[in-house]
C-alpha cells in the first residue's frame, strides 16, 4: 500500500512553566525534608549529623548529572518509567512506575498528616484524620483546576518556606554569638554508639529521606519550558545542601541531644522557640504546615504526569484519560485521592507504617533511574543529550543509594513487609493490564469447557471474550524505518510481540522526492510478515519530510496515538528533539 501526504497540521502547545514555578512545585517536596530529616540524622549520627547530611548533598550532586542526561535525552513525562520504557521492556518500566506511584501516595499522606500535626500543635482541638482528608481533597480540587493555578500556590508556599528557613538560620547564629557554644561542646563530648563510621553510615541512610522529591521534576518535564529542568535540579540541590546541614548543626549547637528525640516531630519549631522565642516557633509551625501542604500538591502534579503517560501506554485503564473543560485528567486526581484516603484510614495515620513504603519505594526509584542511565548509554548511545554522566558518577551514586537501602532495612526490618503489602497490589493491577490478553484467553478456554451446561446463568460467553480480545488487539502500531536492514525490523517486531497487545503493525518508509522505492526492503518485510503469523504487517511508502507535522498528520488520519509509534534512536543530524515528536517511542 502506498500513500502521499500533504498539508500536515502542527500540534498546539500550552504555556510552559518557568524556572520559579517549576522549582516551587518540586522544591516544596524536597525542602520540606528540613522539617524532619535533621532530627532523624541526629538520632542515628549524633553530633556528626551535619556531616551525614553533607554526604547526602554530595550524592544528590551526582544524581544531578544522571537525571540531566536521561531527561535531556528523553524529555518526556514519566521519570524512571520513561527512561526504562525507551531502553528496555514495558514490564520492567512498569515496575519502576509502581514504585514511583507508591512513593507519591506515601508522600501525599505523610505530608498531609504531618502538616495537620503541626497545626494541631497550635490548635489542639483539630481532628487530625478528618483535617488530613480535607487537605488531600483541597489539593485534588486545585490540580483539577489546572497546573497553572497550582503553580501560583506552590510559588507562594516555596518563597515563604525559604524565607522562614533563612530567618531561622540567621536567628540561630545570632543566638550562638550571644550565648556561646557550651551546648555544642557538651554534645560533642557525648559518646557515640559504636564507631564514627557506624554513626555516619546509619545517619546517612536515615538522612537520604531528605532528598525525597528530587525525582518529581522529571515526572512533569513536558510542562516545563526549554532549559528549565536542569535549573530545577540545581535549585533543589542547593536548597537541601545548604539548609539541611545548617539546621542540623544549629540543633546540635543549641539543643542538648538528650532532648532531640522528645521533640522529634517538631524539632525546628523547638529550635526556633529556644533561639528566638515563641513568635519564631509559631512562624516555623505555620510554615511547616504550608510547605508540607505544598508537598501534597507536588504529589498530585507528579502522579498526574506519570499516570497519564502509563495510561497512554495501556498500562492502566483508558477511562483515566477523560478530561474536563480545562484539559485536566480529573479521574486520575480523584483516583489518587481515594487511594490516599484508603491508605490513611487503613494505617490510622501511622507515620511509621507509611515511612516504610516511602523509604523503600523512593530509594528504589533513585536506583532505577541510575540503571536507566546505564541502559541509555548501552542501547541509545546515539541519542543526543546535553549532559553525560561519567561511569564513575553512576557507580558511586547507585552504590550510595543501595547502601542507604541496606541501612534502612537494618534499622527498620519491618518496613520491608509493610512496603510489600502495598507494592504487590499495585503491581498486580498494572501487570493484569499488561498481560490481560493471556488472562482473557485463559478465561475463554475455561468458558468453552463449561458454557454448554451453564449457558443460561453465565454472564459472558466464550464468543464475548474472544470479541473483547480482538477489540484490544485491534490497536495498530507504527514503526518508521529509514531503510533499516532486516535485522533491525525483526528486532522491532519481536519487541512488539513481546510487549504490546496488538495484531497489526505498519512499517512506514518515508522517501523524499526523487528517491527510489526500496524493493529489497519490501521483499524483506514480506519475509518477516510470514515469520510472525500473529502480526498483520502493512508496508507503507510515503513521500514527504519526516518530522512532527507528518507524525501528527498520520496519527490523525490513521487514528493511532503517537505513543504507539516507534522510531530508531536518532543521531546528532536529526533536526528535531524527541520531545517534539509528541511521545514517539524508541525501540532500537
């Protein structure tokens, strides 16, 4: 079959987030760690907590180049899921997506609950569970209104938070200059439990929670203006590397370590009360409630980008893509809200249980992002990217995250079981979607064995199931070939058979005017068509210019979403970025 196309239409583009708005959305999540990570680090690392937090800042510096390379090469929503989807199988990518979803759910519930605990500190009559649900509902409504409105709220919260932390640090050092360093000397005279290396290891493992949220920016990169993503990485790194060690040092210098555990849930408010008085304690508490609420907003924004991408790839039910008049996929936000409320009610707001999910899922996502970078170097090395992380950086960064995972498992062995209780159901839903054709065929076989005697009471027949299977597999896929040899096309078809639920694929060869038709390639595709009887292969020759306009035209004309279109890895000579192609995936 041959076609000629003209007058393609380019897609429209919504306004993109600038540096401040994008930094605020993800920055509220990562900088909220200042409110609890100092206490955690002091409990496990003692007087060397600030050193452990500097080590965490060092690891985050390494991950800046890792994230910048992956997202620079593949600037699409989805974070680790997107990186692995374009470098390995869909099932492997889905594992990373499930971990990210769990991390977001735990982040939203913990942040909302902790925010209400801070408010409860000021108003003891506040019902914590009910107010937590109300806060989750508020931000659900805000994200349904649209990301633009959400970013305005995020900016206000972020600026207030950074200003409050700066004021706390300044007042703390003024207090030290007026009252001396007796408490600091007393704390440094305290003996450690074990060696300094043991203290630093467990302090580092606990303090790695202080960079949770660093992955958020990668999950809504398509909503950011060009060049903004790398700036968000830099800004987040600066914030946690400056404030986390400083607040930990001031806590050690001003508060006796014997009192840290007692005031763990609101350590910075207690620090502010000693250093500046009740006014500063109230300011820190109000700010804490605000920024923790901002972390809830980040969870909604991040999970919306991720789930939208997964649903487009048929990893989740398609009804989640329904949008309102503002273009927001409101069913994703509502579903996320209901899941968060269920976790809150099931755990009774137990922060320890939620932290188990939070710790393992977040650190696993960080490690998988490093793995995605390795696969990107091995399998998509020709793909242009603005930054390249060195092999040494990858080794040190991934090793540090794995060490933190081990450290947390030793400190809290029950966390692993709590994590699995949430992870297994989440993975089950996704894998049912990925392997639903096999499951439906199995149920069809069972129905065929029993439907004759039970035909009157069965809600479905084997014929109904077979029609459903055919409907699912009717979705067509496209591979744009540049005249690739038969080995490359065979690799594409094998990938489609193993990863996609389809029975149809178009092999499209775009030729410029004057180029001859590739008769040899046509013959090779015919051979492959016979080699894959489960696929109906249609070889299409088009004349024109391959780019975003042609892809948009074909997507509209054939009714095939652009994320069901594949290309090989483009080189430096390709004039378009991957993000300009509208979600076209890389398979070779």
